[in-house]
């Protein structure tokens, strides 16, 4: 089974405001094929975001990333720069210890 991921990096003006808008957008994300997400930021840089999403298919991930709905949601959430978006298929997974 192929596992598709979309990685996004962008900056926002205010993380709590952005996160509230992100949460409001969940229905569209789910309908578009999103399966899960992780949000990261560097230490002491809460507005510099790194997002990792799992998707049902590569086609759906790409379609979502180019949608007008996403562009509008990002603008309304306070994204301050053009996002960097990358697409991946997982080829391996493992553990380095017994935890």
C-alpha cells in the first residue's frame, strides 16, 4: 500500500489565530482526502510552521494544494508568505529501539 504525504512550510502572523482557522477548515480537508496531520515549529518560532499531512492519494493531495478554497483559507488565516509544498510517497518505516 502506498502512503502519500504532503509537507508544507510557511509563516503565519499569529499562530493561535491561524490554528483556529485551520481547525475550522477540517471538513474540507477531510473531504479532499486528508487522513492525518502534524504541526511543527522551530523552538522559539511559533509562527514558522512545518506541516506534515497524510493523504488518501497523490492526486487528491495535489488537487487540494491547488484549490481556491485552500488559497482563500490561507489568506484568511494569516499566512504571510507563499507556502513551500512538497509531495512524498513513504518507502520505508522502522524503529530504532524497542519503545
